[in-house]
């Protein structure tokens, strides 16, 4: 896909852009809402109507039937989910249409179907429930809904496991192996009850014995931002800053999640930071924009990035600028909305609605 802003928007200065955004918002009034994910640039969050994690924002999108336009400052799968949950009179826009999620791209329909064909020999729908992380394409959400499964995010993954295991013996979890594994451990599963389906290998690189024994079959996907955090970073941080609190996102590896003081969705991390007393030192294992925003918001606490070395930026979340937002608000009639095909929507909505019900 090609997308380039007209020169007028590329070259406008920050104050002008802010003014134009405010004016366009005022013109749209109650007809529009701007949703912003926690990883968005600080200045974008400041001009939005709501900030939240992927679960919270989809809940808002599903409940605000009064608005005509949803401007979603986040990444593609989030805007797609908003479109699935919205009604026909509503239109969703992604101000920077190039903002994707590399982890979501690690699971494509053909590969998932190939895996499912093998899993059907182990009982398919009768024994195995697909549970897909919100970070995946709409077509995969539809696959999940069609097979009786549900979507989860970091904020309801425990509830999704409970829902799945109440109804079936095994879960097929994609695309994030780490969230799936971390949730499995919390659910009380043994490491050898979880296997990783490597989509680049025949039969996922697994034997019949592996698949028979497995309670959870995890897709071999990951978030390149969160796998940067290592157990060594935790040891070093605790040595350097005695008494420090460490909070991470569950897309981090199991070693990191287990050694941290707490882990949870982006909204959980915000709340965790808010709840620490003034003077606390808090090392955070997640995306850098959100960490900076927290450091600015809570100057009475020392908030810093856990690795201290890498720059855990999500380039896709960072793509959306004030320039994009100004352009989108002023020219939405000329922009291509995010629209999930009707034949995909019904089953995808089933999977997302189950997610909203089981929290
Ligand atoms: P949350 O659901 O915690 O907002 O996370 C979304 C995400 O993409 C994290 O990398
Ligand atoms: Fe995707 Fe990772 Fe960016 Fe989240 S931080 S949107 S999982 S690439």
C-alpha cells in the first residue's frame, strides 16, 4: 500500500497542526470520537478523546453507537476490530493506514488452516478451541469464531483460558507464543503441556505424541519489541536500583515475566505505576513511548525502560503523527475507511463478543 500526505500537511508546524485538529474535532462535534492506544505519541494521546489498551478501546468502540466516525490512532488490527464491533452507520478510520503489527502478520490464514487440518485429526472442534490474540487479522478472528473460540488480549487472557478449558480439552493459541505460554503457566499448566507450532516446518515440527499430550498448541509468533527484554536486564536493574519495582507486558518472554514483580496489559501497567507511592523507582518492560509518557505524567516517581540499552519502540505505533491525524480529520471523506468484508464480519464478531463477555 502507498500512502503519502500532501505537502501542506507534511510541512505544517506542530502548533498549526494542533489548532487544525482541535478545529476539525469541534466541527465534527458529537459525530466523532478519537481513540488512542497507550503506545501512541504523547501529543496524539493528548488530542484524543480516550486512551486505553486494546481491550478497553474495543469496548469503547462497541459501546459508542452514538458516533458516526471512529478515528482509531493505533494499528490496523485494532481499527479492524472496531469496525467489526461497530454498526453499519459507523465508519472507522486509521489515520496512518500503513500502521500494521508485525506480530499479527506472523499468522496468515493459509498457515493457520494448514495447522488446523492437522489438528482436526486430533479431534478438531470437539476437543480443541482456537483462542486468538487480538493482534491478528480479521479473517483469523472469523476462523476463531466459526470454530467456537474467542479473542483474548493481555487483559482477559486468564478468563479466555478458563472459558476454553471449561468447554474443550485443548487450546490452539495464536499468534503470540509468549502471551499464550505465560497465561498457561498462570493457569497451572506444566511446561511440557504446551507445545510450539512452528509454521515454517512440516506439521509444525511436532510429532503425534507432542500433539496428543499438549493442552495448548502455541503459534510460533512473537513481538519483536517485547522480546528485547531479557532476564539479565532484570538482574542488573535490581542490582543497580535496590527496591525497584519491575512491571512488564506479557508479550515478554516467560523468564522475564516470571522474574518481574508484575505483568499485564498496557492499562494494567499504567495502573501499576499510578499505584506506586511517590519516590518509587519503577522499571518498565514495554514500548518506549508509553514509558516516556508515564515518566512525564508522574514526575514524583523515577520511571525508566527496563533494558536500559535497547530502544523498545514500536515503529508502527509511532507512525501516526499529528500530521496524519490533522489530514484524516479534515479529509476523511477522501480516505479509505477500514472495512472488514461482510462474509468475515459475522464470525469475527462472534469471537470478539465472546471476548467482551468473558472478561
Ligand atoms: P494491550 O492489549 O496491552 O494494549 O497491548 C497491545 C499490544 O500490541 C502490545 O504490544
Ligand atoms: Fe505489534 Fe509489538 Fe507493536 Fe504491539 S508492540 S503493535 S505486538 S509490534
